[in-house]
């Protein structure tokens, strides 16, 4: 059985509108990074929000690590799903320092454990020394890495990334892509990655799912990253 | 299948926040329901008379008052807000908060101050006579234009405050871009600032409209026949409570229409920023004639809407303070403030809860809940008063056996003679003031931080305390202060629901004014203004801290 299973999911914002996602299915293996490609408005971000629990589907089910998180009669609240997410605009808490941001999801750990885990995260994303800063004092690339560290810190069962590179300039993108690939590998993370940039997919993802007008996976292709893995 | 999904969504949305929100809505709705039900009862003969001969005129007068006041308030407030936000000129920093000060002067106080100043014995006419000029003996401002004048001068800050803070905090990058694109300041104002500020302006104007529609003090003092004064007159003049309630029911129907209109106007024009970082606007220095004009405009508005009436009240207070300031006056003040504070605290709790339900659930039900809980603002004080009284009498009746068992005698009036009635009435009436501020605060931070927090394993409640609360603290504080000031200034509810021997500062001032003791009224009036000034000052300081 697959690690993540999205089964026949449909979603509409309002009953009067045509569905954003219609009868969509796909699955992922543990440790796999899947890129979702598609034109804007094809429901890529919505798919992530459905998996995260930030929206409820009209129909269909999502199963993560054997647990049904949503179907016709079940709805697991987003905070109980153990899913991490990096948003397009990062959403770093402006009133908290970088360290406080990263420790935010570690509320179940003791203070010592929390510190240790945060330190581990800072090493992972190579931001040691920036702990005391506030988000607005960081560059875009640094903010992006803080968001990643924060999402990974509570050891989510899977990571969702919604166009995480769209706010970065081209030079930065290239270096961060390879860093991200390495970080995901080290963490053995299952990751669903929304992008509209073919370069992202080639550098990071093992395979892609294309969402289009038909809202079905029309194309599944292995990428360079898969071979490299 | 469908049922299972419905139950799933119901369960997903049911939490403590929703339950507390429902309690708040019930609290607000309970006194208002009897009024709406009155529409379905057969009208009496008196109502037919009112409907045939008076209603049209009441509606017309109310409409004129509302239209002209909102129009003039926009004309005064929006250019001022833009001047203060975008330009630097002499005394700008002072005017920046000074122009909020008229908020501290309740219109009914301004009405009797200006009307006395312009009267035959007032300072204006006596000064003119002393230099040999005479004014027509019929001249006076106790009229429709006078009421519009007073309402505009003392209500425009509602529009000014929201527009100014919106422009200061949100418009920086747009204005800079427009400048770089070579647009003139006028074009920037009309093409960029006005459309962007529209939701803020509409929010402020809505407050002005409801203030005007609910007013009793100014219109009654000036003899303007609005629906609100008509409600008072049918109640106290004709002793026809049914018709009074029916009048207010129709007013309520009209106001619900207004609500829908406001929402539509705001929703169609809610632009979402393409960047989550909003840059503050950096003011540009004006020189020469432009600086002088900006200074003169701000100074003139400030003088008329604050300085002149304040000086006049100061003079009167100097004449009478010895008679007025007695120990019982101090006690009255203390109790009046305590009551206002208690009501504010209750309001802010419900406001935060319902605003949070509204934004976390974002469905029709939550929207209805938010509309319900703010419904009281549209209801004139007199009507809230009847509604609350009816409910409290009913509760006392239901509790009579309990009272008897406690040895308090047969069917005593316990709750309906207590301060609780006025407290609840304040909560019903002013929930919207607190709520709107909180909702605006939530709107500003959006739901992203909440979503992030939930993805990191925190529930809605923990997210609220750790993320939302620190980020909306400013809005919460502003809302609390505005609410507190509203309550201290409030007149009709207090006049009708205060227990025997209980006076608020407002009722004391109005009582003096109605008894032709205008000079004595100056002392409690200055107290009200002083307190409100303190809140305006705090509001401004907090606003600055936030933007720095």
C-alpha cells in the first residue's frame, strides 16, 4: 500500500462554481518527492490544502501513512494530521525570532529537547548564528530556509511545498534547489511539491504529476532526480 | 453520503469558540426579537395615523440628515487623512492626533454648546453687537443645517481615523510606484488613494450613519424630527409603546438593507495585496502656499470641531465648578466609569470570539453570526432599552418562586431594577464598535499565520493566544478604547435604563442642559471630553508604537 493515497477527490469553492478539482487520484511512496505541475488555476495549491486539512473535499478520501485523514465521514483537523507545509509566502511569524519560529511546532517537547531539535534544524538548513533575528531581518533565501526548518522540525510524516521558490531570484533558486534535494534526502522526507517551473522538477522531484484542464494525471514522468537518487 | 459529509463538517466546525459565540449572539438577539416580531402584529389606530401623516416626513428628515452628514464627513475626513498621511507641513504631527479629538466630544454636548454660543445671549452675537453689528433675531443653529453642522464636525473623525491609518500603513508601495510612473499628486489621490481607501472610508461612514440614525440628544435639542426622536415621542409623548416599537422595527429593516449595502460595497472592492509586506507611507514636505493651505485647512477643522467648543465649555465650567463638584458628583463619576469598563470587557471577549469564528470558518453561518452580534449598533438606544426591559421583566417573573424561597417577598423586581440591565443594554448596543475593530485586525493579518500554526500542530485556541493575539493586539486595544468612550458618552440608554438614583456622567450633563443650566452642564461635559481625550491619546500612542 502507498504511503499517501489521494482517492477520487473533488473540490468546489461554491456550489454554483465548476469544480476546481474533479475526481482526482494519485499516490506516493515513502521518501518520494513528487512534483505537481500545471497551469495556474488548475488546482495545484488546492490539492495541497486538501491534503493539509485547510479545505474539505466535496468527495473522495485522503490516506496518509495508513490513517484516513479525510473521507465522507471523517475529518482530521489540520493540527492533528502531522503534515508539514511550506507556504509560497512562508508565513514566518513576524513577532517571533527565527529560533522561536522554528521551535513553534515543538510545544510537546521539553525545553531542552526543543533547543536541541531547533539546533539540529539550523545545522540542516545552515542558518546557525541567525537564531536571534526576526524574519524581516533575513534575506528571501534565508526566510525560505527558516520556513523549511520550521516545517521539518516537528518531524512531519510528509511535507507539502507550495511554490516555495517563487519569491527567490534565479541565482538563489539554483543553489537552494540542490540544497533542498539534499535536505529532503537526509530527512528521508516524503514531499509533494507544487511548481510551475520545469527546472524545479528536474532538480528536486523523482516524478511529476501534471494537473491540467482535464484535472487528471495526464503525464507521469521520471526525472533526473530519480536517476540521481 | 451527503448526510455523513454534513455531519462531518458540522463536527469540524463545532468548538468552544462557536459555542461562546452563540451565547453572545443570543445575548444580543434576545432583546431585539420582540421588536421584529411586532411587525407581524396588527397595528393600532395610532399607527395608522402615524403612517399616514408623519412617517414620510420622519423618513425624509432622517435621510437628509444621514446623506448630508456622511457627504460632508467624507469631504472633510478623506482629504485630511491624505494630507496628514502623505505630506509634512507645520504642526502636522499635532494635527495627526488632534484631528481625532472631536471624537471625544459627544454631539449632544456640542449641540447645546454651539446652540448657546450662537444664541442671542451667546458669545457670537454679543461680540457682534459690541462692534455694532446685529444679526437677525431669528438666527440660530437649532435646525436641520445646524444638526448637519454638528454631526459633521464631531463625527468626521470616524472616517478620518480609519482612512488615515489605512493610508499610513498600507499605501506606501502603491504610492511610490505611482510616483515612479510619473503620476501627479492629484492623479495619485484620485486614481490610487481613493479606490484603495474605499473599504476603509465605507467602514468609517457606516459608523457615522449609525451614530446619526441612533442620535437622540442632538436632534431632540434642535427639534429635528427623525425616526429616532419619533420613537421617543410616540413612547413618552403618546404613551404608545406598540407604535414606538413598530417604528423602530421599520427603521431596523431599513438598516439591515444598509448593512447589506455596506457589505456589498466593501466586498466588491476588497483588493488583496499582491505582497504580504505592507510598506508605510513616507510623508513629503510641503512648502510655501501649499504648506500654508494644508495648515489652514487642518487648523480650521480642528478649531471648529474641538478647540472652540472646548474653550467655551472651559469658561462656563470656571463659572460653575464650585456648585457642581460635590462628593456625590465624584461618586457618580467613579460608578459611571466602572460600569463602562465592565461592559467594555464583556464586549471585547465576545467580539474576539465571534470575529475568530467568522474568519476560521468563513461560511454563511459564521457570517450570519457576525452580523447578528453587531446588530445592536443599528438599533436606537430607546429600542434596545425596551427590548432589554421586556426580557428582564420576563426573567424576574420566571425567577419569582426562587426569590420567594430566598425570603425576598412575592414577585419582587430584582434584576429589572439593577444595573445589570444597563450593562447588558450597553453590551447589546456597542458590541459592533469592538467587533468591527477586531474583525479589521483579523482581516489585516489574514489567515496565513493561523494556517501555519495549525500545520505546526497547534489548535485554534493555542494559535489564537500564541500568534493571533499578539498580532491583533493593536486592533483589540483600539476597539476596547473606542467602545469604552462610546459607552461613557452614551445618552439614551442610560436615560431610560439607569436604576433609581443612578446617574452616568452623560445623563447628568444632559439633565443640566435640558433644565436650561447649560453652564452647569459644562462640568460633567468636560469630564466626558477629558476621559474620551485620554482614550484618543492612548489610541494614538498605541497606533504609533505599532507602525514604528
